[in-house]
């Protein structure tokens, strides 16, 4: 029987945004979970649209940028993730990068992962958020296996726009379990209020679902919290973290932060040819073929 006839029993739904600082900080643990579970689950990303198109412009953009840069700095103090040495502005919209990330999914999971990573790095490494379609497409340029012309056409299509609109709506229908959650984390993940009086998932939030049951893991959590949810739903799935040799990990992921290399890799570091990029908080390590 083919894998199509036996789809994975477990679906993982990740509520996220390419420009969300907590989602950026959660990348090491979520990358480890994806590597450990591999093709044994169906992983689906839902883009929340953190910065919406109809948000009111800031009366003082420079002051807002300074405030947001401090906000990101505070978050990275908890997560250990890099941050840009200088943030040029607060993102005007998450729509363009969400459309490009959603369009990349049409070219397969590996390409989609790498495009999303590039989009995150525009904000948190380079300080130049991909808040226009041109910037988001530029960020994706050169991703191995990517058809750039197709990405541009798909990202601008009404079909992909509608998919992002559906993601945005889904993210604003949180399950009851996240309306109030216990503390114990600097970002416990209770649902956020929206300007129209509704609620949306805090980012990131993962819902792990089988045909019979689901578990919710909101906010910034440890690997063990995700592994426990996997074990409750599908005891047969692997839970022991799977790490990769340093060179193989960099080949697969294309870029690694220091928290990621500590969590995802084993063996001598850095691999031969790795390019070290300084940020405002620790280095980013790039595969030598990355631009």
C-alpha cells in the first residue's frame, strides 16, 4: 500500500506568522520536533497575519520602531534567538510574506520550510521586514529547488490570497482551551484579543490532532511539552529528539542560530565552509551556498 493510502494518523497545526518574534524564538524546538517526527505526521501551517493591512498607521513611526525593537529584544532575552542589530521599521503588513510562504507550499515541504526561514530572517537578522511582495520574493531568491517565476505568479494569485484569508480566519477561531491557560512560561499562550472584540491564537500555538482527539500546546514551550502531547495521542510515534551531524544539519536547514546548533546538531562545530553572520544578539551560521 502507498503512503497516500495510509496518511499520517497525526496532524500538527502550527499557528504562526513569518514576522512574529515568539515564533522566531520557537524555531529551535519546532525544528527539532519536525526532524524527530519527519514524515510520520502531517504538518500544516496557518498564517495568522499578525500585522494586518487595515491596521492604523503609527502617529510616530520612529518611536514605534524603537518601542518594537525593545520589545523584540526583551523576547530574545527569554528565547536566546538572534535579533537584528538595527530594525528599520515595524512591518506594515504580514500579508505579502504570508502569501509568499503559502505559495511556497505548492512547491513542497522542504522548499516551503526554507522560504519561510528566509522570510523570518528579513525581520530578525537583517532588520528589514519583508512587508511588500517584492521584498518577500527577493528574500526567497536562490532557495535550492525553488521555481522563482512560479512562486511570484502563485504569490500574487487570487487562490493563494484566499488561502491566506482562510488562515487568518481560522486563527481567529481559537479552541476553548486557549482562552485561559496557566502560567509558568514567559509566553504562556493565552488567546489574544483582537480589535473587533474577538480572539486569535497566541503565536506560536500548536494543535496536535487525530481523528479521535486533540491536544493544544500554546505559546513558548519546551520540547518535552510537545513530546508529551505526541505521546498522549500517538504512543507509537518517536519522542526522543533526533539530532543530525553538524554538517548534515547545516546542509538540511541552510541556516542555524546558536540555540539551534546546540539543540539540533551533534559533533564538531562549525562545519567546514559555514559562514558566520553577526547579529545584534549572537551569530547566525549559513550554509556556504546561501546568499
